[in-house]
């Protein structure tokens, strides 16, 4: 799958216990990395993931933190460093609620921005302070971030801001740290199992992604030439084009 392994590297993945975070964690572990599993409220899922990772012969640590609480965010990486250094940070944790402009309250707005934007900023800041040369940050975005519309309003705007943060950090943290983003489309069906066929109607490739396609894109950014920074790769079947 990749030419370079992640052997002797440790990856912190926020929201790692479930869904995409879990997929990312296992992909990195299969590539040789040790994994720091962050979760907010998924103790059993995090323990299950740790068991699966250690079964692959890799190390795994679990850390719980509420990413809506700035003090918990700022304490997270110093706490992790007591157990292991961190080489790569994947800002994956997010909230995604179907809210229109009119139905979005100030509370909704602040909640989305706290987790989807402020948390990646504060974590990246703390990560940069302890990072060695050639460290990498990957922000998980959405095709909507580069083509914002009216649906999922606070989510879309917060992810658009995260796209801007990705590019700004690539400049601010160079040459020490490489920063890139993955803008995802229809990757995993809804957790309620409702695979609405309307979701793929406007995707040029007319299908959901295969999990290995997302894994390959992530691993590419973790092992790509160090001259690639500030890029946002769309893994969305062309959805952002139409």
C-alpha cells in the first residue's frame, strides 16, 4: 500500500475510538505506527480498539478529553508526553449536525467551532511545542469546506475555517512541521444504517468510497515527500466539482 512504513512513529488521532477515527488508527497501526487513542465519551470502543492494535504488535494508549473544554485540550498533549512522544497529529474529531442558517442557535454555532476549529488549533499549538523536525499534522476536512453551501451550516463554516487554518499553519510551522488536509465525501454510511441513495446522486463517481481508498490517502500524507505542505486532498469521488 505504501513504500515507507510508520515504524517507530507514534500517531495521536482525536476521536479515534469510532468510525473514521478507528479506520485511521488501524490503518496507521497496520503501517507500523503506535497509536494514541483520544476519545470523548467512548470508553468501551477505545478499549476494543486498543486490544485490536496491540494484537497487531503495536503499542496503544488511551486518553479521554472533552474537546469542548479548552483546559482539557491544553493539558492533553503534555499528559500524553509522559507516556510517549508524538510524531504525527491527526485532527479528526468533529461534530456534524444537520442545521440550516435559520435553525442554528448561538449554542450550536459555538459548539461546532469549539470542537471543529478551536480544538485543532489548540492541539496543533501544543503539538508544535513538543514536535521534532519532520513532524506532521493532518486536518480532516469535508468537501463542503472548499465549496460551502446552506446545509449543515455551523459544521460547514467551521470546516471552511479549518481549511484556512490548515494552509496558514503550513506557512507558520514550516520548515519544521508539515501540515496538510484530507477533504472527505461519502466515506462511511450513517451510523443509523440509513444509506440514502440521494447521497451518491450528485457524486461524479456515483458511489461511496472504499475504506482502503481513504486509508491510502491518509498514509500518503503521512509518508509523502516533505516538499508537500499546505495541500488539501479531496477524497470525495469528485463531489466538490459539481
